[in-house]
């Protein structure tokens, strides 16, 4: 923390000076904190040595700040009464909200941002600054000094918020909407300002485009180390759509319409922002920020002469110019509102980016994927990070990224992982990463000495290349993890079905054992009572058929076979989880080494920043690429094993489900047979009871003869054993029949009692098993 000037008091009432924040266009900025409320406030104090003209600008800045209210423009505050005495001249103080995140330059200077900010951070910055500029231009204000030092960061509820500060060079649009003063910082100045020509809000477009380019790539687009005269002459030669002019390591000046590698944007966004930057970085202010195709069309339809052209700069024409919709901000809004889906093709380790709409479904996305990958939609398996599959009929928005809601500090981005159902053996199709231009140059001339600025750029690119390889490897590992999670999810379903199969088999076996045992008892008892004359060969034959049917219901062999296959599969799955496929530690080590080398180079004192080569850091890049290619083969071997296991699980699922259904049908059949046999037993008893009432003993076939009045026969018993017979021979015969009937009745009652007890016992056992049959009442 830098010390404030010695003449400045350390406290003013409850306010305590905390630190000096920096120097603005017209004065110094200090941070004060209220000791009682802990409220912090930034105070900008005008320097005493300002000219009369600049003092007027200072007053204008305060007037502008006090009437601006926008979340992306630093808000003015009332100067506390105790701090009013800080004003040492007749110029007022400017109090502003304090943004604790520091300025954007500090953020860009972080080592990890040497080749540009992360994608989400770039997009949130663009969103915030474009919103602020749209607001300022709508308020008829040109900032004229837009640069990283004039953008501060403040932590919001969900993400970092960017705010524009220092309107010391800002100018309200006059009646002609044109200004002729030369102000601003050289590296971000539009050409018309350097040429001291009249200018409009288009100067902010150039500054904004330059700022965005630097945030994407880590360096300014147009010869940042050149002096103004040479810089101006070279830039005049650029094509209308060139967005970068740079000097390569061989000393040749090159022009390009494309974003240079490396950067952190996906291909789709990089293409969109390239076209937008081509619009923002045009040399001509009349073409800058506009749609050239539309402009040319309008020029052809309504040609304007010089007199009509002059009307555009008249007070009346300029009055509404800032309020007119700006094409460049409309295009930027379109880019920021894109909903993207990032698909990692696990068969080729390549990422595809798709812009989607809310009405799109997954099936439409699959059609586009099929065009890019050659994998038919029917063979595509799209998995989310949790291992869940995307169903074709569902909305694609469940996997789309909304950057407006994304945390700008997040390094990675959500992915959808693509697998080929028709392929279980994955072969590495590694396409060597395109190395940055500086890395390729040094590989060809490793001992060539380079100036410090070129060394710094090359070493930063080397570190970024290794980090990119590490992140590619981490994404593949994440895809492998998703494949494992999908495998385990399906395997969990298989385990449940296996448990159901085992339970069903045990239940079926118990039902079968009970059925067989009771059937054998019935047949045995039936054989015993055949001597009494109750017999039916047809019934016995049916029971024998039931016995054979029951034996066919066991399916024990099929169950044991499936259990053995599943046990082998479980062993393979456990082995997959134990294998050390997470072997990216070497890349992390190489990244740390490259980072330390780069950090040491950046921290060199100025007097030690001499010519030097880049051999040491380039060796680390070569090692990282070789490791990646070597480990990729091992990775795909493991991934193939995972996919084979997954296919085995998916193949077993319908087999187990089919066997469970078959056993359920067998159990139902056994219960039906048991019920049928119970009915036949009762029918047998019915026949037996009817024979008791018949005067002739014999088989159940005797039931066809008319029944004798058995009840009357059994009721005509002598009242006393000594009663005299009425008729000798007939009385003796009657007594014999009565005795024989009594004996048969006793046997039949005993048989009925035994049968009833056995039936009740059987039904009791079946009731005890009814919980296995879903609560069905078997009685």
C-alpha cells in the first residue's frame, strides 16, 4: 500500500485515509473509510497545477458524474462534510463509490491472463462495458479514454461487475456531435484522434474493440511497442477487415483478419467476435461499427452528394445521432445472447460448438452432430456430466450454456459427452494441436536470441500451450468419469434386477418344493385309500402330469448361468475402477515448471532484460506434447474396456428381466396347479361322501346307481343290544349291514378329518408365502 502525501492529513473526523488508489486524468484518487460505519469512499482531488482549460474539464467531469446512474458506471457520492477541507483550491472534490476489485489492468497483468482472459470473463466484460457505452452515448457523452486502467471490478451478488471510471477526458456531444481536441491514451486512440480530425462516438468503438482484443489475446492488436509515427504509417496499410497488425519473431510486419492463437474462446464464439472486431477496428470512422453490406446497399439506393452529406453533421442531424440504435451494439447483443452447447466427441477428442434455440430438441442437435461426426443419431449416446443420458424428445436447453448467468471466474465450461453406441473399441485419433506461431518459430531456430518482449510473449505462449494440453486431458478424464458413472448407473439397475431374479428364484423354488411335497403326500395318501374302493386313474394321471410340469418350472440352470456371467462382469467393473487411468500428473508438473520460468522472466529487473533464447521452456512444451500423445493410447484402451463392460451390462439387462418374467409366470402356474389339485381333492371327497350314502361299496363309479336311504339305515339301530329280533335271518343280515356301514363311516370320517387338516395346513403355508405374491389371497 503506497503512502499518501505527507501534507495530507491521515484522519478527517471519523474518516481515516486507507490508501492512495492512483492518479486520474486531472487529480489523485484516495480511499477513505469511516471508522464508525466502515463505509468506504473514493475521493478524487484536482491537482493544483492544472491549466484553466483543464480546470474547466474537471468541473465538467463532476457535473457529468453526478447525473449518471448506471450499474456499469461508477456512481458519484456526496462528499462528506468532514472531507470538504481536503480541497486546497477553489475546485470541488469528487466522491465516488469504491470498487474493491482493482482495475482491469491489474487483472490483465495476472500471469494466468498472459494469453487472454477466460471465455466467461471476456463475455461478462463485453456485456458490462457495452451496456455502459450504450448508456453514455445515449446520454450524448463520449468517453474518449476507454482503457483497462479506467475500468474497475466490483464483486456483485453472482459475479464480478465491471464499471467505467475517470470521465476526465469525456466530452458531452456539442451541437455538431463533433470534437476536435486531442485527448486520451495513445495505445487505445482511434486514428482520427491521432490525426487531430473531427471525431464522433466512433472513437469509443475503436477503443472498445482494442480493449476487447487485448482481453481475448493478452496483447493489443496494432504494433503495441511502436512509436506513433511508424505505427500510423503501418496501420494505414491494413485492410478494412484486418484486426491485428504484429511483428513476427523474424522482424516482418504481418496483417490478419483472424484472432491469433492462443486464446481461450471456443471456435464458434471466436468466429463471431472476429467478425465483430472487424467492424469495430476499421480505419475509417464512417465505416466503423456499421454493417458495410447494408451501408453499401443504402448508398446505391440513395446516393448522397456533398450537400446532403453535410446535413448529417448539422446540429439538427446530430441531435438525434447518439440516440439512434447502433448496429455494432445490436450485433454484440446477439452474440451475448447466444445459447451454446459444447459437445466433446469421445471417439476423436474433438469439441464441437452449437448455437441452439429454446424450441430445439435434442433430436435436432443430434442431426447436426451427425453431419459433423458421421455418427448417425441412432448410434449417438449423449451424456451429461452426471452420467445421465439426453433423450431425443427432450429440450436441448437442459444442456445449453447461458453466459449471462455464468460465473466469470469459472475456468471450465459444461460439456455434453458423445459416445458411439455401435463402437466398443475406441482408437486414438489424435490430431496434433496447432502450436502458436512463436513456438513453431523457436522450434525451428531454438538458439536464436530474441529481445525481452519477444521472449516474454513466447514463454507465455509455451505455458499456455501446456495448460491447454492439461485441460484437454482433464476433459477426456471427465468423459471417462462420465462413462464410468453411466456404466455404474446401468450396473445398479442390473444389480437390482439380479436381486429380484435371485429372490424370485428362491420364492419359486420354495413354491416348487412345497408343491412337490404336498403332491407326493396326496399321491401317497391316495394310494393308501385305494384299498377302500375310492379310486380314479384319470385323477392320478393328471397329478402325474402336474408333477412333470412342476419339474419343468425350476429354471435353475438359467439362473446359475446368468449369475456366473454377472459375477465375472462385476469383477471386470471393479478392475476398471481400480486402474490408474487418472495419470495426468506429469502435465501438471510441466505446467508448474513453465509457469515458474515465465514468472521469473516477468519479474526480471529492467536492467537485466536482455536478449536471450527460449530453449528451456520449449523443451517443456515438447515433453508435454509427447506425454499427451503417449498417454492418449493408454486412455483409449481403458475407455474401450469401459464401453465393452457397458455393452455387456446392457446386453444382460433384457435377459435377466426376461428370466424374472418367466419365473413369475412359472410361479403363477404352480399356484394354479395347486389350486386345481385342491379342487380335485374336494371333488374326490364329494364323491366319497356320496358313496357313503350308497348301499353298495365300491369305486366312485358306483355313484351312478340310485342312492340307498343310508340315513334311514344308519338311524334304525336297536335301542338296546338285548332287544329281541323281529325276524331271525333278516334281522341278522340287517345287523351285519349296519355294522359294516358303521365301520365304513368311521373310516370315511377319519379320512375326511385327515384331508381337512392337511388342506388347512397347506393353505396356512400358502398364506405365509402370500407376501411374496404381492399380497394375493390364496385361500
